[in-house]
C-alpha cells in the first residue's frame, strides 16, 4: 500500500480547555465528524463534543477476566483430579475451596492485562509516527499546556479553504496545515 | 489574632477550609510540567544523586556476595534449622511485601475514593511497590534451598510428569505474588505513558528523544485515547483493590493454616493487611521526605500529603493494635494450654524484648500522631516513619521466630540467632531497593504531570463568564 500523501488535516491551537470545547462543539454542529482533539490531560467534555461517548475497554477487561478464571480453575481441576492426583491428608481430589484462590488471582491477572493491552490496541498504539507530530507547534504544546483541534481531510465535508475559515472563526492562537 | 498558622500569613493554608493545600498556589500547566520534567531531563546530575547511587550500588555488591555464597554453600549459611526453619528470609519476605501494599493503596484505593491529594505521591508510591515486591520475591526463592529449580512451582508440562499441588497456601502465594507484581508493573507503566510523551517532546538530547520516544509508544494526547486511558486506569484500580487485600491475606494463610500456636488464628488476614498498609505508608514518608527536600518539591508534595499519610498510619496502627489485643485475648479465651504458653513466652520468654519493643514502636509511640502539631512536623514524621518500619519488622520477627522456637514438645524447643549472612542479605535488599529508586527518580517522572495539571483550577472547562476560583485545591 503506498503511503498517503498531501494534506492530513488542519490543526487549530487553543490556550484553554474551554476554548477547545467550544470550538469542538461548533465543529460537530457544522457537520464535521472526522476530527480529533489533543490535550495535555483528560478533557472529557472534548470527547463528548466530538461525539465519542463510549469505549470498549471495559468489555475487553471483562472477557479477559472470565477467561483467566476459567483457564486457572480448569487447569487446577485437571491437574488435581486427572493429571497428577495426590492424596493430601484425605482431602478430596476436587478440593474446590482451595482452587478458588489461584482462580481469583488469575481473574485479576488476565483482566488487568486485557485492560492495559486492550486499551493500547483500541487506541492503535504503539504508533511512533503520526502525521499530527508534523505540525510545527504540536510537540511544543500538546503534551504540556496547549489544546488542539484537528479537522481531518478524510472527512467528506472537508474542504481546505472552508475548514480554515471555520477554524479561524473560533479565535484560535493559530491554524496550521498538517502534512502526511 | 494573626499567628503563624493563620491563612492570612501562610499561603499554604486554604483560607476557606483552613486545611493545607495539595498544590502551592500560583502554579500553571507549564510550571508543574517544568518542575517535574527538569529533574529527569537535566544534563547535570546532582552530586548528591551520584553519592547515593554509588553507596546503594556498593550495598547491592554486598547482596551479590551473600547470594553467591548462598548458591555455593546452601542455606546452611543462614541460621535456619529445625525447629526454626523459617528465619529471616520469611520475616523479610512478609515485611517487604507489606511495604509494597501502601503503593497500591495510594494508587488504586484512593483513586476509587477520589482522594485528589494522592496525585502527587502515587507514582513513586507505585515504584516503591514494584521495588519492594522485587526484594520480597527474592527471599522465598533463595529459601528454596535449590533456587535454580524455582520454576518447578509453576504448572508447566514437564518431562517428569509432575504437577504442583494446589491445596497448599504456599502454592497460592506463587500466584498471588506473581499476579501482584505483574499488575503493579502494568498499572505503573500505563499511568506513566502520557508523562513519557511529555518527556519525549521536551527532551533535548538525541538519546532522551529516542529513549522516551520508544517507551511512550507514540502517545499524542488524543481525547479518544484519554477516554480509554481513564477507563483502563479505573478498571485497573478496581482490580488492584481486591488484589492487594488478597495478597497479604494469602501470605497470612501460610501461617494460619499451619497448626502452630501463635499462627493458627483467624484474625491473621485482616491484621496482616492493616499492618502491611501501616508499614507501607511509613516507607512512603521515609522516601518522600528526603526526596521533596532534595529536589525542592515542597510545592507539589505539601504538608497536606504528610499529614494525610500520618492520619492513615494512625488509623491502620489502631487496627494493628486491635489485632495484637485480639491475639492476647484469644490465647486466654481458647483455654488451650499451648496457646496460653505461647503468649506468655512471647511476652516474657527469652525473646520477650522483641515483643515489648514491637509494642513500643507500633502502638505506644505512634499515638503522638494525634497531635496536629507533630503530624505536620516534617522532621518528627520522618523519625516516626523509621520507628514504625522497625516496629513492623519486629512484628514479623515475633510472629515467625518466637512461635517456631517453642513447639509443642519441649524436647524440640530451640533458639534462633541470625548469622552475618542473614544480616548481609537483608542489608543487601535494602541497598537494592534504594538503588532501583535512585535509577527511577533520575530517569522517570516521579510525579504524574498529567494528573497534577488536572488538579489546577484552570483545568476545568467552564461556560463563558464564570469567574476563576482561587488556585490550589
């Protein structure tokens, strides 16, 4: 697949989270859908504003946890009843109360790993290169104290001149073009 | 009346509540970022850091010598023998794991309870957890006798057709501790990713840009990512909370499932967990107070943090005191000859000194923390944290050693005297812990910048024309 070329999008820089959220709301109202906000700390209102309401991390975590429980409990039962039965002070081979504890630990282990790696996978990370890093002012502010709104060129409504005048109407510090 | 403590004169006090502030007033997104990141990104490593690092490194050398000699000669170089087969190794295992627990409590339980003050101290409390678990994990493995066969503990299809035995608490320990170590590392790293992105963007050196670029996995602060990140953090906190309670409970079952007087009691799980958190908070203070002084972080780790940690210590200390009194009561109420003797021997036997030293360090002296003047005194708190750590070590010592030296039959009674290798190994792990910590504060952001930004008043999204509230809380 050839690397995409040309314009990735238009990026507006804001000074405060309030300005960013207002701009993002108006962009959504104006019909833009393919856009993203970049902030130095979580701004939930911005996610709401661009129409991102739910994530699947909890579901991934639940599935992981259940799999961990089933995996460990099955393993313990198989080992203690079939593979290597031992008579420990006359206790039954299937000593379920004792098996609960490793099963519990593996529920947490698998759920935690699923939450972490599931979250990274859903975000598409690790991704060392991304076009937004090409914006000259991005790395200076996005992880420190500035707030960015990027309208992406793949949006069907996107038209460079119109998007630029829309963003400039939101009173940003600057609007820059982001190349692939 | 304008005294030194009144809000008029002291900017660290909130004029509305009269409480100490969590962050000093007047900070901006940029200033908190710079305060934290310049510690890591400076090209001038402070001389004090080198000195501490070298000192800790030489103690790690001592650990290497002790462990190598153990591998050559076997665990006979330690004082463990029958009847005291669990010597210092198990005392220190339990002690170190306990220290780790405060890190998880701060990062997970206080997050769920929305305790904002935890934000400045959670990162290094988590680092403390990881290093403490690493130290703890060494002891049971070294104590195996043939440590190179430690992997036999894990269920894997071996050519010997052998499988582990899941009815033993020692086996549960393997899963509890390994899960705890893994989840702690994951939680710590996940929380660090946004800050690593900040460091990547601010690093001047090529190596810094490459290193932080690699480990920040390309974090760019997209709000979609932030939402998933927040969900994952909350889920991990929700998972780590029952985990941390289960880990020390499982460790206490190593003791209480055995039939030995002094071990065979149902109070052990809650009392071990409370003791773990107690010693862990003491260790947090032992670390935080010098670091905040050395790196001038008084604005971010304030008296409020120190006072709150002291309050948690006071509360958990009282739970521990309840545990001790319950042990004494139960040994009388059980009407069991052996239980009765065990408690008498603990208090007035040949090792009675350790019991009374424990009561002094863990119960008597910490009551001074009821005084607000002392709670907010940094030097006093530092000394108190050392006393409590010693007290918790003595507690593990009393539980493991005095119970084992007096078995049911007087013919099998024995004594315990630790050898220089026991002391050397313990000192070595203290050095290893400090060594890791020095590396951590030099190369990783020890205070979570993104969470501090979130706590500043200007972080809130407000509808237009709403006035900006007073900075600081």
